[in-house]
C-alpha cells in the first residue's frame, strides 16, 4: 500500500484530552496540562522497536535572573528524563533573557563557563543527551561588544559534541515604529554544522529565525539529517501568525522530524514569547505540543516511519537539480549518513553487506569490489535500483557524480595513485553484467597496463565466466579494506 493508502492512519489528533496506548499501558493527556503527549501512528506491521526513541521538548519563561533560569532548566531536564526521554531539548536563550543589549552582552559566558558546566552535570546526573537551544556565548576579544547565540549539544557523559552559532539574525527596523535588531549585539554564525549522530537520530542544528530559510534545512538533509531543531524565542505576533505553519512546512519539505523547544510568556516589560513548543513528524503532523506555561512534552520518534515516508513519497528523487541547482553546504559537503544505517544494500540481483560499503549519501553508496581490476577498484551505485543511466533523475545523477568525486579522491590518496579511470557500463553490450547502474572507479599508476586502453578490456571481462576456482576476495578482506577507506569520511 502506498502512503496515500495510509492517509486515514495519519490523522492529526486535536489538542484536547486524548487517550492512547504505549507498550500496552493506557495513558491520558489533557491540553489543560503543560505536559501534553499525543500519538497518531497505527502501523499494521511489526516495527523495529530499536528505531523508536523518546525525546523531551521543553518550554520555559526565562528572565534576566540566571540562577532562577538554571534551576528551571535542571527541573525540566529531570522531569523529561523521569518520563523516559533519551534526549532533552531546551529553547533559545534558556540561560537568560536580558532587559537590554548591554546586559545581554555583560552576562554572557564562555563555552567552558559555569552555565554549560552545570548543564553538563545535569546530563551526567540524568543520563540524557541535551540540546542547549541557545546560550549567550562570549564573543572573541576583538568583538567584545557582541556575543554569539550558540546552540550546544551535550552527550550523556557531559561532553560537548557540537556547537552551532545562529546564522540568521532577526532584524526588524521600521523607522519611527520599531527597532529590534539582533545584529546590534550578536555575531552571525559563519558555517552550517553537519548533522550530529545522537541516540535519537542524526540532528541538524538550527535556531529560531533560521526556520524562515528552508535552504539551510535542505542542505542539512543532503548531509543525512533525520531531525531538524528550531529552539526559539518567537515573538507573540509572529508566533501567532507563522510558528506552526513554518514548522510544519519545514517538516514536510525535508521529511524530517522537527523539534522546536520554545520560550513562553512575558520575560520583561519589553519582551514576550509565543510558546507552543512542539514536535512535528515527517508527514507534517503535530505529535506533541506544550500548552501554556513552563513544562515538558514527550514525543516518540519513529525512524522506521521516517524512512517509510521518504520511500513512499520520494521527493528527493524528483528534485530538478538541472533546473535550479543543488542546495548544499559549501564547507560541509561530506555526508554524515553511516553505511551501517542499512544491514545490506541492493545491487541488481545481489546484496552488498554494509561492512563492504565505504561511503553513503542520501541517494548513493560506494562499495569495495569482490574482484578488482586494480587495487582500490570500487563501485559507486545509486540506492534506487535502475538498469539504465538515462533512468536516473537529475538529483540522482548529481549525487552519483559528487559521490564519485569524493570517493575517487580518497581512493587515489589511499592507494598512492596519480590518476583514475571512471567508467559507466550502460547496458549489456557495454559490459554490464549486473542490471543496476554503477560507476567504476579505478585508481591508476604509471605502467599498470601495457596499453592504456587495456583497462577497458579488463573491466569488461573481470566479472564474467567465474568458476568455482576463480579467485575472489573473501568477505573479511573486503570488510577490512572498507574499514580503512571509511576513515576518510567518518570519524569515531
């Protein structure tokens, strides 16, 4: 059944009293509580429970009192952990919201200051990962009149594993009416941070106003994001108009879970926030949301469901990159999708186990060869099985050759080659023996063939007429080579 056939299962439950069952336990939730959990999945087949995870999403009302704010954070984290959350998400400016620009800058702290240190201790104590959705980080000495709005990821051992400085700053300047310019005292971030591997999935780090710029979230999806975060302190006016619409739009177009912790209520005489912290699933349904006041909502993320949405509505294959180009992060081109995301990969009528795969993107994978023509001979294969090169979509063609470029550079370096031969065998008359488009990369050295064109004859015949005594590489040999080559793309 296609995803359209499941539309009756993908209803959005209204935000009122609901009752549902998790692990055969009847639970209830009411919109009158600050803690609301709703679910809408009703799968008709068995689901791998290892791909279901719980996250806690926090809503709070920060003020200029840093001690009070920290205590609220510690209470929220403990509450979410007590409800089974494996990762807890806090909003932008959870450390404090200043009453003036000068106060905001003066109260800022370095990354190794007391605020982050206390958050690290909370992660260890509660055995959870934390998303500190935004804290006021001291800027470099040469920019001491400003600060950085920094999103921090902390693991359950208290390590800071990633930081992202907010890229898009909210500037509103209407002469004679309002002047609200974040850039007056905040430095904009200079790069996109590659998705972070966490126990709840690969997280793309964004903050608040970034939600109005879909390009940055699409760039993160190209690198393998499964979850996009938008910790925020949305204003009342813009929140009422756009908060839910923007979050649902980002979830639908990226086919990711969107997690948005939020500030709420009046912070000081000049500033109030909209609240409505929420989680949106890859189909655009709100699956958890906080009501008024400080609190936590807990949501179940189902990564198998995410993959099913992407499979049955494969928008990534339909992108017309030939018309409008490909969105990607210039300084973060390398995918973060680990090859072990799948147990095996289809290659025509064959299966390639994940330990033979050296690199994986959203649309392609690269694997070592069972009978290489030269040392380092690898294959780059589209994830979607199709026999003809002309059957590939523009997005698949783009991804295939970008993958070949990255893998080719790594293979040349690893095997000390000076050149490389790239070849696509499009059809049986061109030597194709597996009916699945694939690109051969052969690292080349001077004198490796008597005549240069001999490589094509060898390539055409290397996987034909095998007999029981044909010498093929063992699974262990291929896995060992793949492990060495993976180091060029993935780091522990």
